[in-house]
């Protein structure tokens, strides 16, 4: 637990410093766009929370290297390889000029670096045909880079409300820590717990008050970190099914795939064009009926934070069975299909204003 606590303390102190140093909200690191289709905050907020998480992980890795001799041979290269992904996202947070294509390219570069330096390679998938592709070094590299960049982009896509992406990644990392200890790989378990501590240090300032945002740098970094730990777990532990990481990350991944389908084939719009039709956006607007009430800063922040727990529950629907059946490909595949069906039914009902009544929260009557 020392590693977790060190990561938490370091990240929390850095997050506090970022919040306090940016009280005026006039710097370039603040999100000043309050009217975009995916904007649900009421005041400029610093969006460089990824710095706090990276700092927390660096501190936790230092503590881990003292506790577990030899761990630095994995933890330090893992963080160094994240450099391109994190810096590309951070550059977008500051300049607003780094396109999604370039961010994905730099994240793929991070995956390639981990492929060569850490043997972070996808070498088995349990998917006929794809297993043949990854049996070759070039095929494995391409699939690995695509998967890591895809997960990183997926985490960025669900980063729409206070605490949403960060708590989902905490769930994923806790699950990976549990499985790592179960299969006798404590190093990966400690690395996952270090990530949990760092994210929670950021989380306490992000949820529910929204004093700091994850930003593209933080989202891409967390996506990279989750994906690489999952790949290393598969590479180092044959007992873990290749379907385990997919089910673990299925919520952000399915959200991304469905968004591509919805934008390109249903609406005929560019895939990279932001819109307000994500599941989390629909829950904010149509499940939280009282969102049509006052638009004071306090009420907007409250409605924002009340959206995330709905998606945490949805994420837990994949995380829990992934942990329970981490070594069974048929069971994991079945739960992947079940999650996809649940998502589609829920989306279909909400988009047609037919959300289940137990989900609805209505505007309280005024006295």
C-alpha cells in the first residue's frame, strides 16, 4: 500500500498546486470553451491534470524501486515510453492545435517504443486469423500500436464529465492489480496500484467540484498506461485470456466504435467532429431531467458530477466479470457480447426518450 499512498500524495499535491496557481483562469492551460457540444462546465478550468498523474506515478515508481529491487527496469521505461503520447496530448491542451491524427500517431509511437524496450507485444488474441497476423513481428507491432492508440483515444472520448474517465481507469487498474497478484506477477500488481494512487490523487480535485480536468495529455497517458499494463500481463502470464483486457476496457472501446459508426454511417459526418450524442451526454440531458433548470455555476457542476456514477455502473458491468473469469475466453467473449447488447438497448431507449424510469432524476418541485 506504500506505493499507492506515495502516488496519491504526490499527485494530490501537484493537483492542488495547479488548482491554486490557476485561480484567475486566464492562462492558456485553462479550458475557456464553455459552449462546445461536449462542454458541461461553467467556468475556465485548468486542463493539465495529466501532469499531476504523471508526477504521482514517477514518485510511486521511485518508492517501488526501493521496495522491490529491479522493478525500475520495467517502471522507468514504461513511463519514458509514454512520453510521446503524453506530450502530444499536453501540447493540445496548451495550444489547441494538435489534431487527433497526430495525437494517435504519437501514441502509436509510444506503443512501438514499449514493444522494443519492454516486450510489450500482443502475441496472442484467441481470434482466428488475427493470431496468425500477430505471430509475425511486424504484424504484432502493427496490432499492438493500433490497440494502444485505440484504447488511449477511447479513454479520451469518455472524458466528458467530472470523474468519469478517471474513476473508470481506477476500476480497470484495480482489476488488473487483483489479477496480477492472482497469477503471481506482483510487479505488475504494484504498477497497477501505483496508477490507482496517482489517479485518485487527481480525482479528489476533479470530482465532484471539477477544479481540474484530465485534459488530452492525462487521458492519452492513462489510456496508454492501462493498455500497456494489460499487454504486459498477457505477455508475461499465459494463464490470462487475451479477452480479459478487451472486456476490461470494453466500455470506452465500444463507445468509440459506436461513435464512429454513428457519425460516419448514420449522420454522414467526419469521424473526428465532436458532437453531443455520446451516451454520457444523453444521460446528462435526458436522464437527468432537471438539467433544464437553473444554469448557475453551482447547479451546472452538480448536474455534471451526477452524470458520472451512471457510467461507473456501466463500466462495472464489464470490470467485475473480467476479474471473475480472467482465464476463460468463452466466458469473457460472452460478457463482451452481453455488454454490447446492453449498451445498444440503453442508448436506443434514451435517445428516443424512453429511458427506464428507475434511471430518471427529475427537477424537484419548488416550494
